[in-house]
C-alpha cells in the first residue's frame, strides 16, 4: 500500500529558482492538502482541493500555486523561491473532508 | 478564528507511567478532532478521530476524550513505552461551508525513558 507519496524528500534551492513538489495518492481520495511545518509551529495549510479541477487557498498561499488535473495528483509549484519558504512540506489526503487524514513523508526544502 | 493550543510543549516520563496530553481549542463549533503522532523526520499518522457527537475513542493503549463545551480534548496513554516517544499533535475541523480545513496545534514532544 503506497498511500500518499511525495517527491523529492530533500531539496536545496537558490533564491529566485522555481520547483514543483510532487504528491500522488492511490487511495482514490477526493480531498488533498498541502501543509508547511516550521520548527516549533503547527502545520499551516497552503492550498487544498476537494476534487479534480477544484482548488482553493488555505492560510498561507502566497508564493505557491497548485493544480489538480487528476484525482491522484496534486503538485505544489514554488515560483521565485525565497528564504521564507524554507520549511518541511507535507501533502495529505482524505476520502471526504471530515475523515481521517493520511500524510506523505514530507519534503524538506531549504532556500539559500 | 479557531486557535488550538497544546500544553506542555514537551514531556518526559519514565516507562510504565500513565500520561495525559492536553489539547484546547477556542471555538466549540467543530465537526471533529484528530490526534496524530509524528516521528522525527516523518509524516503524521492519524491515531484517533473523534466526531463532535462522541465523547471518546479508544485504540489499544490510547484513549481520546472530547469535551466540546469546554473546548478540550485529552489523549490518555496507558503504560507508556519507549516506543511511544514522538510528537503528538491534535487538529480540529470547523463547521460551516467550505471549512474542510483542519487547524493544528503545535504538538507535545513526548519522551518515554527506559
């Protein structure tokens, strides 16, 4: 059972570079989420999707973009990386919005 | 705006001790509450989910309670073991249209000493 798979696990970016964090789930979940976790802080919601073709902003969307062309995939795009985007990024999914959340293992991103 | 607080931020206990982790939230209009475990460098694993209509949920040595009116949840761990060492986070899901967003606490880092 793969569950929620995130790639890459680690990445170092230079200021101004762009990259895409990949997230895929094989549980046929409708809801998918991107969170960031900073040291000593709780998880902050960046973007979420309630189904293919539908996305919406969370608490901290600035500097990020998402798309959801399929049920399985929910990539997160960072444009013009900034040091403030140094964080651990988690993708999560659930079948409906009020059920158990399943998380990927995270991507540790450093912007230098 | 919903705020979720977990106190203490860190806790060390000897093996075998029963312990309680606390989670408080400011808005009692919630749909459910989840408790998660996070091991260092790993993602979160859902331990227990309590619906707003429920008072508690149990899984093995874990028992989670919910008191919506007071804005509190507790996670009880019986007979703690070194393998229980991890960070425990709670998250609440608010009511209302479009609120498919969990609000997370900052977690309690637990260390169980052998």
